[in-house]
C-alpha cells in the first residue's frame, strides 16, 4: 500500500465515522419539535455573546498565523472577527429561528376518487456537507440553517480559520445540547488534511448534498470532483438591460448600485446592455455616473462611439466576472438580442431589465432562464436575507432542487403521505 | 488512438450533437404556450391511432428478432404491442395533456418591506435523458411528460425494441411539427451502441437529468457511472406493518393486495411486520389468505411458531426484493421496532401501516423516511396514475428534487421573478 492510498483510506474512514454519527443524530433532530430546534439556535446565539472575548482571542491565533503565512489583506479581512461581526452572527441565528418551520409543511394536498387523501409534505434533506474557506461566520449561518430544517451538517472550514471555526462549531453543539438535541447534528471535520475534502465529495449515500462557499477555484474543484450532488454557483456574470422604454432616473441609480455598491459579490452586475434607440440619450449620462463612482467601462464599438473614453471590449469581456469596478457595455438592437446575449454569455445567476414596458418586461422575465430575473431593481438584491429567508447558505445556479438563494426552506425534501381507510388497488 | 477511444469519442460527438439540437429546441418549447404543447400531445395521440397497423407490423420485426435471440417470455411480453396497448398509449398522451400547465405556475409569492414583489415560478428543467429497456410505450409516456413540461428529451431505448421505439419517437416528432414546435424537442439516439449510454451519463452541463426505466442491473449501472444527476429507484423493498390496533379485515385485504395483485412491480410489498400483541390473533388468518392466493411465506421464529408451514427467514430475506409471490414476515414488539426495521432494511420506496390508532399512525407517517408512507392502503398504489398525475416517468427514492412518482410537475425547476420600481440596495 502506498502512502497516498493509506492517507486516502484514513480520510475515507474519518468521513465515514462522521457520517454514521450524523445519520443517527439526524434521525432524532429530523423528528424533533420546531420549538426545540429554535431553542438550539437561540441558546447558541446566547453563547456567542457570552463568549465574545474568547472568540476574539481564538480568532487572534488564526490571524497571527495568517499574517505569518503572508496571506492577502482581503483574505485577512474575511478571516477577522470583531465585536460587531460576532454580534451579527448571534443576530443571524436569532433571525433564522424566526423563519417558519421548514419541515412538516403541507406543500400540496388532494383527494382521489377512491377516497385516498394524498399530502406532499416537506421533510429534512438529510446530511449536508459544507466546504468553505476563510469566513468563520459561515460555520454559524450554515449550521443554523441546516439545524432549523432538521438536517445534520458536516462542516469543513478552511485551514487558515480552523481555530475560529472549531470554536463556533462547538458553540452550535452546545446549543444543541442545551435543547436536548444530539450533538452530532453539527460536526466539524477535525483535520485540515485536503484528503478529507476528497472523501466528502465521494461520500455517495452518506452525504446527501455538498454546498461549497468560497472562491471560484474551490467551487470549480468541487463541481469537477464531487460524486455527491452540489448546490453552488461557479460565478455571477449578472446583466442589467436598459430597455428602449427604460426610465432614465431608475436606469441611472440601478446601474450604479448594481455595479458599484459592492463589486466583489456574486450579485454585482458585470455587463450592461443598452437598447440602441435610447443609447444616445441615456448611455452618456449613465456612463458618467458610473465613471464618477470609480467604474472603468469597456464597451463595444457602438457604446464607445457614444462614450469615447471607454476601453474597447473584446469577446472575453462578455465572459468575465470582474468582481471589480469594471463594467462591460454593449448596445443591442432589441430585447430579443439582450435575451440572446444573456443566454450565450450569462452564468444563470441574476439579470435585471429596466423598462416601463409590460411587453418587454414579460419577454425578459419569461425567456431569460436565470435563477433570478428582475424588473427595475438592482441585481445586488440577489441574496437570501434580502429575499426574506433570514439568511442563505449560498446561491445555486443549477436547475435541480435548489435554485437562487438557498435558505432553510430549500434545505428540505418531501414525501407523500397517503391516508386511506382500507383501499386496495383494482 | 485505440479503437476503444475512437469509439467513445464518436459516441460523445453523437450525444453532443443531439444535446445542441435539444437545447435550441428546448428554448422554443419552454416558452411556448400551454395549448400548443397540449396540441402536440393530442396530435401524436391521433397519429398513434391512425398508425396502429404500421405499429403492429414494425413491432413484429422486433419480436421476430427477440424470438430468434431467445429472449425470455417475460421480456417478449414487455416488448409486445397489441391493439389495446396501442390505444392505451394514445389515451395516456391525452390524459397527460389534461394535467394543469406544469410551467409558469406561481409556487409562492411575497412582498418585501422595500416594495419588491418576489414570485417563485415553475420553469422547465431543460434536457432530460431517458434510458430504457424493452417496453416501447416508455417512448410515448416519457416524451409526453417531458414535452408538457417544456423539456426536450433524448430517448435511448433498448436495442431489442429499437424499431418500435423509433417509430413511436417519430410519431411524437410529427405531433410537435403539427403544433408548430421544433422537432428536436424529442430525439431518439440513432444507434444501439452501448457507448452512447456512457456518453449520455457523462454529459454534464448538456443533459440536466437522466431517468432510467428498467431492471435493477440497468439502474445500478446508471447510478454507478452517471456524472449527470439521476432520478431513479434501485429497488422497492416495500413494507406493510400490521399494528397492534389494526382492523383485521383491512389488514387481510391490504396484505393480499399489496403482495399479490402484481408481484413484479416496485410497489409490491416484500416484507410484512406484525405487532406481537395481535400476531396470534391475526397472523394465521392473514397468512392463510396469502397462501391461498399462492404466496410463499418466510418468517422469523416468532412468525413461524404461529404459522408452522412457513419457511424460516434469514437476514438476507429482509434485504430482498423478491418481485415474486414470496413475502417475508417478522413479528415486532412495537411501532418503534417496525420503524427501525424499515430504516435498516427498507429501500425508501413505499411503506404502509395498518392501524386504527392515530398515535401509531402519526409515529409511522412522521418517522418513516420513505418517498411514500401510507395509512390503511395498499402499497400497490405507489404509481403516478394512481396519484392522479396522469402518468409517471418513474419513481424516485432519492431525496433530491424529485421523490416518489415523477410526473410532469416534477420535471420542472423554478426561478425567482423580482418586480421592483427602481429599488436599489442600501
């Protein structure tokens, strides 16, 4: 046996043991009362507050190591806990606990001519694996959403945030115990060994779904290697389309907000499409607003002819998620051409049309096949909290099971409950 | 390049070309009106009827080859078309067309404090691959359900039914054309080459979901090899549990029906659990009914002590889907033990409790984590038609996306439509 094989086998055994414990815990958690699950979250929120000082101290260990390793400022910012970020985690848990019970809900009910009464009822999904990077708060958000929906969670935090994440996972466990729920409903992988990630991705029949939270390279690896289903988005190449019937005031404020409010999030706009009939009137104004806000523009030749200080865009620009203060701009001849552009270059995340025309809005909202389609609103609303879900464990662009912001209601499955009175099939 | 590699590459190119055509067709089909999709199905139903004689003649070619190959009587029965089976296909399509529109439905709608109006709306799933064996009617059922929900379908029928299936696929195409819909929404893989199946299973990003219809070995291969998500059930080890508070009359009729109505279907019961407090009273009667109906019984020692002419069951029996006139029987000491038995040995398909006790029913229906849980009804109702779905493309036991009978409403995804009036995020 080579060392590599032994190593992989150890990782597989480790994940197997976590899965076995998770399965047993999930069976109890999944049939526990809603008030009990809410209590676990509220108790954990209290513990977060009472352990603020300890959390800050633990986080300092991770930060010191990160500085020593020479990690980037952006990375260190994501890793850093502050009193206010710690309070946000506690509030986040309390907000999740105010959501309606995601399980046991009657999704549909009907009767058959033979008297059978059929209910489609929401149930927990099972065991959820969450693989994330530097942000310690993902520990709390993910575990909170999973527990509320009766799911066990296996967390795999980044190696650079291991002390902070382990401390927070322990707080979630203590919340479970305070509510008399099984502690193994929240487990964190007790090693930073990368083979453990491979073992999670291969745990078909053990882990029901994997949710990655992190940069594109993490998501790419997971989508490529996973045998377990994955809820994820690889990138957010979000579009705003300024229609022929756009209101200029709305177009200006939405364009600036969609691009510049925060440029590093997946819901930030990356491409603006402008209808040719209003390009001359609107584009120079909108472009000036964006440039004033610090945005670099890269346009096709039609756009550049109207705003000469733009760079000329090339085909790569339409494919690029800048995650930066850069926007590509294209003039289109119709709503159809806008829809076609999005079908070709978009990533199925979020697109918004700015128009006062019902017809154009209907065409866009119906025919654009993205997780989120918007009318006269900023793409930066693509977020579970903004949708009223309390929080989100991520945003999915796949079309299977979960799509768009994934809150606790999406971390469920369903079953059919058929009630009869002795019916047999003829 | 080896021959094998060249072969695989050819298969990949073939499936790629079908996917490209399917994607373009799906974009048109997926935004077509409901009446148009209904018309395609009804036109195909008409064509089935007018081509009855041609269908029978084509089917004879497949049958002659099957006889020559020495295929089993059961196989030949599944392959055989008759006038009545042909009429059933036409009626099946018409029934599917009477279902409500699966796409564009408002699944949920709410308003946010900032005035954003959010709708969760059903959309087509995309491209569905169906891999099946001998039954030619799967061509019609699968294509009908897919088209109604705005999906393109790529069909891969069994090599022994290729002439019949290709003829039926062509009828579906002609139905599409009659409704002015793109013909590539229904395609059949034009080769019986097994590499084509491998290429379908590997078509990540091309085919959105694979649905296998056939025996356990087919489903096993597909679940093992597929990189594309799969809706399937490997087996149906269905249970009936005769509770302490069972009504004996219901228990007798349901037990016989659940096991013996048709023994070869996935919803047939394979194990009967009986509460110890009523075993002496009920088991001999129920066993006599079953034996009279031709069923062989295999019981644990407690069951055998009450019905001495039973065989003694071993641990394998609890794991076995007989698909035959055989039933395993176990005496349990409580509803909890019944639930534990099902969690350990069941396949997550369908289980039924026979009881007049609300408490026992609640425990069973809540805690048994199967796709379908029943109260006082035969497990043989596990079927899309019996559920009122018009037809089913299969039954899924996974917990992701589709679970239980998969009708056209389950062959959908959803998107969020967000309507604003100029909102930007703060």
